[in-house]
C-alpha cells in the first residue's frame, strides 16, 4: 500500500490562494447581501434558513453551533423569523422535551429563490470559463472543502 506524502506547497502560491479566496468570499458575501435587499430578512437570518434548508430541523443549540452564535442570539433570531412565519418551533416526536426549529414553506421558497439568484450570478461570472475549466474549479473547490472539513 502506497501512502501519500504530505506536500509542502510554495509559500507564494499559498499566500496568493489565501488572498484570492478571501477576496472571493468578500464578493460573495456582498453580492449575497445585495440579493437579500429584495427580501425581508437579514444576512444572519438567511444563514439560519440556509442551514435549516440543507440540514433539516434542528435545535437552537445545534443551529447556534453551526452559525457560531450564542444560544441567546440564535433564540432572538428565531423569534423574529417565527413572527415572519419563516420557521416554527416544534416538539421533537421522539422526545417531547426537545424543541426543534422547522423551516416553513415561505422560508423554503425564500431560500430557494435567493439560491437561484446566487447561482445565476455565478453562472454569469463563469461565462469566461470553458466547460472543463468550470469543472476543474468545481473539483478543486470540492476537494479543498472536504479537506478543510477534516481539520
């Protein structure tokens, strides 16, 4: 069995990569905020809805951990989203003491619309990429994401 060796990459390459990723993340964040102006939610509310959309029902504690927020902050966030009928609190069917946050249809539609708009934006940006360049970028970013999740 052949073991892969750890590869040390050139410091200049790593620095340039970090810088590009930082700038890309900032642009995506800004573009995302611009897209949210058409909706009655804040960026943190969007992030909470996105987690619920992707992962399903979860407790305030679980959502707080995903968002790196204090439980009290997440509780306030959920209270406001509940008033907008985007989410609702439901008792866990397996344990009635546990309350889970459930994404409602309005919240699901909102997330779906925003994600479609974000993907449309990215589609426009990628018009200068060949199909193989876009596929290669997707594969490289997927690998980077997987490796970062292992850390």
